[in-house]
C-alpha cells in the first residue's frame, strides 16, 4: 500500500497536521489499519524532502506543524490514482510458501496443514461478516474495507481448496512432463522460470 499517496490524498483537501492526518486516515479506511503517529511524521518529512508537500504557514500559530500539498504532489497523486498497481508478479504470500515448502518436508501431512489453515480462514471470514452486519450500515469506509477483506479471505480459501484437490489428483495420476511453451508463458506473466 502506498501510505505516502494516502497522505497526499488527504492533503489534497486542504492543509493538515500530522495527528489530524493519522485520525483522518484511520477514519477513511474504516479504522481497519491503525497508524503510528511516528509513521505519519516520517512520511511527511519524506514528502517534504521530495517536494510533494510543504509547510503550511497560513494556519494558526499552534503547536502543530501543518502541511499542504504542492503542485508536484498533486501531479504525483493524480498519476498514482490513475495507474493500476503492478500485479504482474504474485506477492510473496506466507501461506502459499508454507504449502509449497510442506510438500517436501518428510512426514508432513500437507492436506492436514491445508485444512488447519482453511478452518482458520473461514473463522476469520465469519468474524468479519459479523462485524460488517453489526457496524457496516453506519460507516461506508468500514463496510468497503470489510468487503475487501472478506473477498481476499474467500480467494485464499478457494486457493486452498484448489491446491488440496490438485495434490489429491497428483497423488493418483503420474506426473506429466511440462510442455515446451511453459517457460515462455511464465516469463510473459512475470513468473521466473
């Protein structure tokens, strides 16, 4: 996630100081991702260094240092909003790595590992669903963040189900040699051979 761009988005509404940015970020994201105020100030320092924000001298002379977005910062924000994230390489997902490594560990029941993780993920989905039912009607940002998390967890559960089925079939069927075109396909989608 580009936290720096989230700060620029908040500053695009007008000048703000660090603690205010922290509170607004948490409110806008449905309070799903709490922030350390130190992270906010570190990010503001970097944004200022890069010329994307500048101190706001027009506000009150209070103890808080305010910041405002610069023209360069507004351009950077607009570019970020319009640019799809690079999803050509799969993220390093701990669960995927765990299942792939478990395949070669002697004496490990990979199907059992998959089921333990599947149960855990289904329980998490149920918890998020209950939260959504209880609170999502009051807070649109929270509802959207919860929907995203439920869909993400659902996709992981579906992958575990697919992996389990593929492993069961592989145990019954003999392995087939890979066709000659596979390395080229992997390169095309960003997968290293």
